[in-house]
């Protein structure tokens, strides 16, 4: 769980103990304040979310493989230990992830659309709306198919249960109820500000932006392959304003006074969460609620622990600490 200035990760170890890592959260590129402005912040938030995700998964893997368990409540590691190595690894993973997303969600739909047009004997012109519409259909199909395929794995099922627990914990807090398992159980696993919904909004914005911008793109080469590479390069550059616009639209859609038309347009993103969120167990809810409670406490100036890792024998002890 991340609050504006804190990041808290809670993990249940194989033996039932709970490890909690609390630390100050520092935004990426803090001196570039314009990146926090509307229509710029979306791309930055996306990068930060992926970065935090890798950090949390790495910490989870460390705790799952820990051979020597520290005493309950003991500080397992000082803050920042091995951070340069960890940052380098996360940076490499971020780069690989970016290339994967470009290949799967930008290059693949474009090339499939080109192939479909040529197979049907049609002119694959970027000047028409049909090309971008078909490209968008392929993007959505790839997104849904990829998520559905990942969801079939055992590890993803457990991850998606924790995703559901996260949303239930957030709903409990936003409903101004005490952060208890009993209160969290009754809420839905779907949330309008979810990253899954964001991905769907990104696809829709990309289609509209491509319709507006790409018909204006000049032909730089008579060689089809070179022109295709040029257009793909432009699509990659457009991914940043696409993320910025999508982020602002998603934030607006989560407001109570959001226009009904916009809510209807982003609602398929909520449907997509039926794949990426699964009903959690009570012990998974405990972990989500504990992480949220610690993040809120730090944000309110009453941290429950110092920076670093604390290990507790069970949820009751961790919640009371």
C-alpha cells in the first residue's frame, strides 16, 4: 500500500509469521515538478506503480525463501540495505517490461491489422478510421486473452486474490469504517481506480488519439517495412500522452459527479477486473488491511514502526503493535 509519502508492504511467511516493511516513499524525478501536473502525471504514476510492484514482489520472494526467521518484532534489515543492487535489478525488469508491453500491445496489434488488411485485399491506409478501429479490437483481444491466460496459473490466482483483498481494504477505508476483516468482507473486489481498468481506458484513448494524429503522418519511405517502423516509433512516443489522458479520465470517472457517459465508457474496465480480482480469504484480507493501516498511520504522523522490516507472530500482534 502506498500513501503520498509512504510505502508499506506486508507479507505472510510460510510459517504464518507476518513481515512488514515500512519506508518513506520518494517520487521518481522529484525535481521535475511539471511531471506532477495533469496530463503529465499519468505516465509517471504508471512507471512508479510498476516499480513498486517489482519491489513488493521481490520482498515477498525474499520472505518466502527466508531460512532464518528473526524474532517476532525484531528489525530484520536496516532501511536501504542492498538498495543499489535492488534498484538496478528493478530497473532492468522495468526495461524488459516496457519492451514486452510495446511488443504485445503496440507492435503486435499493428502488425496483425496490417496482415488482416492484406489478407482481405484491402489498402491498410492510416488515413482511414477502419485501420485504427481494427487495431483497437486486436489490442483489446490481446489484453483480455493475455490476462485470461495468466489467470489460469496457480500463482496468478493467489496474486489476484490479494488484488481483491486490496480493493476491499480500500473500500472499507473510503466508507469510513474501521479496518476490520468483518467490515471488509462485504465489499466488492472491483474498484474504479484499479490498474486493470486503467489499461482498458488506455486502449480506448490510444485508438482515438491515433485516429486524430496518425492520418497526419507523412510517408518517409516507399519501403513498406521502413514506413511501418516509423509509424510504430510514433505510436511508442504517443504512449506517454495516451497514459496521461487515460489517467485523468480514470480519476474523473471515479468521482461521484462524473458524467454518466464517461462512466459508461470506462465500465468495461470494471468488467475486466472479473479476471484480475478474485474473492480473497480472511487471512489475505488481514494482510491488505494491515498494510493499509500502517500506511495511513505514517501519513497521519503516527508511524507504528521505524523504517525497515518488522516480523510479527500473527495478525493480532501486528495489528496491536
